[in-house]
């Protein structure tokens, strides 16, 4: 059994998409980030960066003590290796998946996240910042569109953790100031993943956990955006 510490964010959706696609048994432990539950000592002992998602795998491959992990990319890779699915075992195929997984972690996620912040959450609308991140998001969409011109998925013919990592960050494309009609290959990929049963189950599940935006008032804004070193 896997305990999933989760909230309804793109990074949280990555892991429910994997677990639903794989059919692995898991229990959701909601962490309401708008109420500051990510700072509870029990959660910090698992995820010291006070961010969701995190997991505890009580039945790791090969046995032994439970394994706790934070960081969505690390979790996806761990789970894929655990069940030997969604990441190839051959060096060439594995390299293809890993580079696009890391591309999402280092590029698409952070840039789209800053896009969300300055376009939707920042108390002061700063035109330079909004334009900077909307344009960079558009550039990254273009990278994906070119990549998907001659293959069904980011790493080739097979659906992988690279796709699971990237899809949730494309879901809010309208809030990011993007039009999928401008990137037809990306649009085809996006619609195909949206129709997968694992994707549908994962997103339906989110509606049972939370229907209120994480940033819903000034208090939640301070909790999410007012953190310092302490």
C-alpha cells in the first residue's frame, strides 16, 4: 500500500495519474496547502521542502522498511521502476524518457507556475513579468509541438512518466494565455491523454478532495506566497 500526500495541483495530479494508470493500491492523505497543512511536523518529516506530493511506500520492491519520497519527478521515476512500466529498461529508451521528465521538472513546470503566479495571483500586475512568463510558456509549448510532430508521445511510441509529468501543466492552458490551436501536435497529444481512463479517474478523484481554489483569500495567499527561510 502507498500513502499519497496530495493536493489538487498539477504536481499532485501527476501522481494520481500514474497510480490510476498502473492500478496500484493507494490511500490519499490530503494536505490542504491553502490552510498551511504542509507545515505540520508529520508531513515535514516526509517532505522537508513543505511541498506536495509525497509518498510513503509500505511495500517497496524487494521488501524492507517503508520508503518515503518527495518531489514529483523522483516519485514518478521510483514508481515506474517499482512496477517496471512507463519507463523503458533499455538505455536508449530510458534516456529519452528521463530527459523529457527532467525537461518538465526544470522548464515547463517552473515557467508555467510563474505564469500562473504573475497572471493570476500576484497582488500587483507587473506587465513585464506577465509577458516574460506567458512568452516563455509559449516557447515551451512550441518545443513540445515540434517534438510531437513525428511521434505519439514525448519519448516515442509508448506512454511514459514524461507524458504524465507534462500533461497536468497543459491542462490550465487558457489561464497561461495559450491557445492549443497554435500547436496542433501538442493539441492532439493533449486530447489523447485526456481520454485515457487513468487520466479521467485521476481528475474525477480531485473533485472529491477539493473544490475550493487553494488561493481563495488573503490568509491563504500569505500561507502560500509569504514563506521565508524559517
